[in-house]
């Protein structure tokens, strides 16, 4: 029932620009999937949560550097300057598409959790030589390793390597981790619902990343800064 509604909502919600960007994400992820995943279970990812959390928090300084007016978000002009300083070579259209895709709150600004998703997408797309030519130089080598861990985690979940994670693939991944089919099924459904932002029954890499920032507690970090 939800899948039918989700598809119609998805068609209304996503712009043609985001559809083009999503196609690039899927193609890049499929190429990456051809290399396989070193992750053996979902628990492998969970065990990496503390290290990934630390890596994300180290990225806060980069975010604040590019938030020139210190209003807690990066606008489109600040984002273009950010890409220039990071030596990320995207067209204006590609930058606008990324901005629109990552501004999930639709408040015309990229907050910290959205910034994490954005630069992780850049990490994924930087190997897509047909679409972009970039030299992502964050000055934080551990961020590259963190982003690669997240790409590898998605490849692990995407069992059929089509660039999306389905409910059945999530159940399979959790079943490989936990014992007790009934319990693992509930866990898998909860995790999947947290990822499936547009409720269309399929999770792309961007949706996975937004869910992951919540699992790590990046939203909580933003709340602390606002207090």
C-alpha cells in the first residue's frame, strides 16, 4: 500500500534536476559495487559508529569556515565558494542540483548534517569522470576513509547492485547479523523506515546518508549548538 502512494508522492516531490543527479549517483554506485564490499555484516558498520562520529565532528571546522556569515547554514553562494576552495570542479547546474538535493529541509541553506551528506556525495561522484572532474581536497584524510566506509556499507546493503536498497535487501543484511528471525525482521523494518525518506520502498545513497547522520547523532550536535 505504502509503495503505491510513495511512488506518486515521489513523482511530485522530486524535480527533474534531482532526478538527473540521482541517476549519476546510481551509476557511480553501480560502478563502485563492481569492486565489491569488504563489509561482512551490518554489525561491522555499527562498530564503526564512534570513529565515524569523531570524523564527522572534525568536519565541523570545515563547515564553519565556509559558513561565512555564521548563521548555521551554507547558502548557494557560500557553497560555490566552498567548492572553489576545495578544488571541486562542478558546473553551476551540478552545484545547484546538489544544493537542492541536500537542502532536505527546504530552508535555502545547507546545515551541518546536510553538509556531511553533500560532501559524501561529492566523494562518490568524484570518480564519475563523465559527469564531473574534481580534486576533493578536504585537508582531512580520515574524512576520505570515512566516506569510503559509508560507500562500502551501502554496497554491502545493495545485494543486487542496482544502486538502491530495498526492504528485502535490508532484511537480508540484518539477518546476516542477528539471530532470531522475528526480532531481526523488526530491526530491519525500523532501519529501513528510517532510511526511506520519500516512502517509495527504495533507498538511494542520499537517503541512506541522511539516516546515517541521525543514527550517529549529528542532529543532536546541531541542537547543542543552538542551545
